[in-house]
C-alpha cells in the first residue's frame, strides 16, 4: 500500500499549514522522502514516508497531537516530543510568540 511521493508531500504540507495556521506550531520543517521498515500487525512493512519536524511549546502539545491525529492518514502516526535542554533566548521568544493562541 505505497503512497506516491506527491500524496506524501500533500499530506505533509496540509499538516504543516494547518499546525502553523492554528498556531499549534511556530514552524514545521518537511524533510525529503525517507524509507521506513517497521512491524505492523505482525508483518514487516517497507514504505516511503515524509518526516516533519514541528517546533512548538509544551503547553500546545496536546492540541497539536489531537490535530495531527485528526488529519493524518496513519492509524498510529509517530508523534514524539523531544525536550529542549538549551535554547537561545531570541529563538525561545520567537517560538513562544509563534504558538501563542490568536486573540
């Protein structure tokens, strides 16, 4: 059940645009097509995928996760938070401003 690169890119773009528009993310980076091998329902699967990196704050994670689940075609999309141990102050201020709910 392979998806075409065009469909993968379209879904990644939809996710990116929606998350930034709703201010659930300050930035979304869409990486080139990758190839994944994984177990799914007892079978080894090999599929092309598009990886996106989403820049957000902890306070917006639950809403972001809900939005990704609603839009993503996978039953179990990978949604992983990586803690930020260090960050430049200007970037942190930009990140907070970019994820502040619109008034």
